[in-house]
């Protein structure tokens, strides 16, 4: 996408390559390097996108009310969790899309489902650490879900 994303992936893979090389030379050095990486990832997580845009920050209890009160308006809602790096990376393009396409009849919103787990349950979004459903983008028309990405598959 942009050079920051490419650089981020490059440095991540460089750290993993160093880990493999250290493992081949000295197991003790590998352990200390791995501990240092874990501390870095915990102390300095990927920063959230803070750009301006017409995306409304939604709250769990008010989401259903907002959708029901504005039946003549279509909503595109991003369900995300700040601990899931794909979610963090999706916020910037979502905001850019909202700047281009938002209107009175099309509103963009986002909701942090780690703060509102009942909303994740209501819209059948898996929040486990191995999930492939974050971020989820749902299109609501006349207060009803009409499309989503990724698709929900009931096993």
C-alpha cells in the first residue's frame, strides 16, 4: 500500500531472519533476542491511525439505535479490535474511503468490539486470538445487514 507498510513488513521479516540465524549459532543468544522482541512488541504496539475523516465512532448500546433511527441512510460499519494488527491497518483505508464516498445517504462508522463484546456476538464476529474475521465491514441498509466482508460461515 504505502512505503510505511512495506518498511514495517521488511523489518518484521528481518527480525525473524535474525532469530533464525541466532538459533543456528547460539541458543542462549536466541533466547535473549526473542525475549527482547517480545518486550518490544508489548511496549511499542503498532500505533492506531489518527487521521481526520467523516467516520463516526460508534458505541455498543447505541449502534442498533443509530441503525434503526436512520432507516433512509445506508451505513458501512467497520468492526475492529486494536489488538488485531489487520484491524489497525484497515482503519486508514477505511477513513480514506469515507472521505471520498460519505454523504447524507451513506454514513461510515466504526466500532471497537473489544470494548463491546455483545456487539460482536450480535453480529457473529469471532474475537478469538486466531480469528480471521477482524476487521469485518458490514453494510446496513434500512437498519438491516445486507452485505459483509469477510463472509460469515456457519460451521
